[in-house]
């Protein structure tokens, strides 16, 4: 289990934010937040102070340990990567994001450090003056260690409507919840968000309030708190050892792998005057990531020399964060494990691929939309991408990991596993689902009609980079049931009693319920209805035809989604989208009595499903 103190950091936004949350926390209501401008008060824009070391904020997160490594500590050490790049940096704790923004505007530091959604919350404040407009110049990591824990009354994200969700105000999980709600097609006004002051370590944190009061249906938690609630990522709380009985992780950034992007931002005036310096900072940080990951590899392999160097770095992280926050070397190592370093190829993809569904343009739009929707910003000020030349000699002649080695799905293993899952196992692993309907004898799914749905599938697949999208073709039961009744009556093995619309049946003297499709399928496959065929064929022939048609529809929809994504220049792994023919096994209306009932059964369902890590082919990083 990785250890991540993201909320000691990325989530703590200062006393002002806590106070403005108090009323809504007390009322237990979800409401728009106070504007970020009101939270920090009036701060005069000042020039960045020249001379001496550059003040650079850091937060308590695994990705920042690579910054310590590159700098050789809080101050640039002789022989460190940053010193060799000609930099003179003093790292400053930036867990209080409100204070970070004040220092940024006043000129104490030209930099901001946070998640993209947190920067979006401050976008109006920093964008009002052209000098302080935000230039996003480095992505450090993606998160793999943030989680939404739910009680057993919530099976999928679709069940979140009307539920109470504990969330730290202004922290990194605000953007994560936004991604979950968007994917489940649920509005913020359809859930009851209960704000807390802290992310962890106090009674007014989501995990502690969830533990103590069963009226809360869900909470967001970092890895240690998640483990204390339910026992682990793939476990369910038993009530023993302090766990909450029935609690489990519904959504984790282990699957929602492109939700929380940690970034650095620079003031526009400073960036324009010091672009070469910023480029060298980025190069030094990325080199630090390469070397830290190599040291971690040696540590995991128990290479004596590499392990010793890595242990020294983890001890440095303990000294900087304090042992109260990071008690052991293993905890510091866990922080690294919870951070997915994107390196040079990830930064190049994030900033330069304008059509990437998880790139800068998309994050910029969604972060500013969220800021406006939740009331953090009244006016829209776009963040800017740095425009660094990632093919320059500064990077090419210095870094080693320059080529993309994007993780991909293992097609054969994933397909085999999904086909072998029974409905119970598939349901247990389902994060969310939605469906589209089709007409009788429809085999094409034109983009013009289903564009919004196909876009949603592509966006969801991109955000949930470590989950599978299962395209499940369903068919109506009416034709098969009619044929089963006709064949069974003719053969004399089916007895019918009652009145039209309320018939009851017995098969060979035993109760036979037409509203239980699995029992109907079992009877057909056993050969009970063999020997008779109507104009549409025998029940066994019709069952096989239905199964084939449902698979063909699933295949067609999957191929159309992939083709649509390719034509839109979106980066989607086709192997992530798996088609399955369900046939009549899961009708919405088992025994339809009208065309409207039958139409409900004729659908293609998209299920977002958790998958074991072994179905992802290994790579040096994931972006």
C-alpha cells in the first residue's frame, strides 16, 4: 500500500478557506463556494524580488521528492542537478495554498505549486493582472493514491444521486469529484456535498466524519485513511481493527488515472523575462525524476548501493516533511509509489497535443468551468501553456527517457477475463454504466445520432486510463419467449394456466418462470424444446441468433466509437474498449407486454469496470 499525504498539502488551503466553509459544513449542505478573491482578500501586485535565491514552493506529495533530489535539499547544494543547471533555489513549504497565492501576487515567489483544479480555483485572482497571469510550465505527476470510499448502499457511481459526500473544501479532491460526477452524468446539484476543513489528521476531515457518522454515504480519502476505513484498495471493511463495516473504495485514481494532475505555474512577467531559466528548471526536475525512479528500482531490487542512496533521499524527505507526517522510510517510499511520474514524454504530450482528452487544453477548460460553476471565479481568465520546445538540445542532450512507452492493455488476457466474468463478478467491479437504445433490426449506430454518447465514452476511457470500458449488447426477449411457449405447448411439455396477461407456466410439471431469463436459457440449452421449429426457427436456433446479433451490435458500437475517436485525433487505446454480447440474459423488462417494454430491452450498455493490474502491459510511466 502506498502512502500519500496529499491532503496535508495539496488540499490545505488555509484558515480563510476553512472559516468560509464553516456555515455550509454546519448546515450539511452543498452550495457554491465563496470566491477565491474573497478568501485571500486584497493583495497588491508587486514585482518579483530580484537577487539571491529564487523562492519555489513545494507541497507534501511524492512528486516533490524529486524536486528535493534535484536541488539537493531545501537550498541548492553544490553538485546538485539544479546547481549544474545554473540555478539558485530555496524551496519553501507551500501546503497553505492561500498563502502561496498571496506570495505569488505580491512577488515573494514567481511560482505556484498545486493540482490543476486548485490552480483553476485561483485563476481569476492571478489572471486579473497581466503580470501575474498563470503560465503552466511543468506537469510533475498523475495521482494514483486518492480514493472515494462509500458504504455498501452505493454499488456504482450512478447511485451517488441524492447522497451525502464528505469533501475537503478547496482541496485536490474537488476536481476528482467533478470528474466522477461528469463520468456518471450527475450534476453537483444532484448530490449533497458536505465540506470539511481538513483533508486528514483531524476530527473535521472526511475520513473521520465518515467513520463516526453513518449518515454520510461517501468520503474522499488519501491512501492511509482509505486503508484505515476499509482495509485496502480491493477490500471491504469488516468492522474489525477500526475499519467501517461494509465500506469499500468505489473510485480510485488507481483507475481514474488522469484526474489529478500536479503542476507548476509561473507568473507571466517572470516567465517572459526568464524563459531559459524556467527551461533549465524543467530539465533539472525531469532529470531528477529519471534518477529517482532508477534509484527506486534498485531499492526494490535490493541493490545495495542504489538502495543506500534511495534510503538517504527518503530520509531527506522525512526531515523536510517531519517524521510526524512521514514516520518511516517505507512511508516516504509509499509517497513515491502513489505518484505516477510523467517525465519528458508525458510533458510533451500534455502540453503539445491540443486534441488530447487528458491534455492541457482539456484540463484548462474543465478547471475553469469548475471554478465558475462552484463560485470560485466570477470571470474567466485562461491559464497559458508555456510553449517550451521539448525537442530542444536542453532536453534531448540531457535526458534519457525521451520516447513514449505508454502502458497498453493486454488484449488477449483482458478479453478472456471479461468474457469469463459472471454477472456478479462484473457487477462488483463496475464503477459506473450508461446505455444507448436502438430500434428493431438496427445494426448501424451513426455518429450524427450518438455523437454525445460516443464522446462521453472516449472521455471516460481517457480519464479512467486503468479501467476497461465494456460494451455490452442486449436484446429483447419477446420473440424468444413467444417461440418457447409455442414450442413447449406443441410438444406437450409446457402447461399454461390463468388468464391472458397473467399466465403461469409449468415445464414438465415444475414451475417455469418466463421472467427469469437465465432459467429460460438453461431449459433451452438442455434440449427441452428440441424437435419443433416454427417459422422463426427452434428456440435453440433463436437463442443462438439472438446471442450472435447482440455480439455483432456490441462489436459495431465499439468499432464506431474507436473510429470516431481516431477521426477526432483523440488518444484512445482500442484494447481498452471490450465488446460483449449479452443476449437476453439481463433484460430491463423480462416479459415485455408492449412495444415500449421491448424497446427498453434493446440497448447497448457501456460499463466502466475495474481490472487487475496484470492486464496492463508494463511501461516506464503512464500518461
